């Protein structure tokens, strides 16, 4: 059971890596837009994160402050992706504040997943 939980943690981090990797590609190619790959990365991280929030395969209590913080950041990233996609369809570009917030919050959420004990 512990192996399965660690596998889900890996999938969770891969989801953030997909999201952050797509963001970095957009940063370096100069487009600075929102892509479908970012949405897929967010979905992978969200589903795996919700699976990790269930108390299975552990012998200690869950850290609900950490889970709540990560969930709030995840919802904000999702909102920013939605707003950015809508603006991109409408005007052809994403506001720099939205684009940079997506990257910073994604990195922060992955850091919380790894560093918060």
C-alpha cells in the first residue's frame, strides 16, 4: 500500500512538472500564452492530489493545513488558466501578470508538496 501511495505522489509531481514545463516552454519561446498542456498538467496534479488527500496507506494524521493551502493554490491556478485562455481567445494574448502568476504559483505548489513536512 505504501508503494502505491508513493506512486501517486510521483504522478502528482509529474502533473506539476507538465504544467511548469509547458509554462517554461511558453516563457522561452516568447509567446507567453496558455496551452492545453498546462490544463492537462493541472488536471493530473489535481486528481493525484485528491487521491493523496484520502487517508489510505499511512499510519499518521493528515496535515490539513498543507492540504488546504495546496487546494487553494490549485484552484487559483485553475482560475488563472481559465481567465488566461479566455483572454487569449479574445485578444490573442495573456496579460503578463496572469502568465507570471501561473508559473510562480505552480512552482510554489510543487515546493509545498516537497518541502512542507
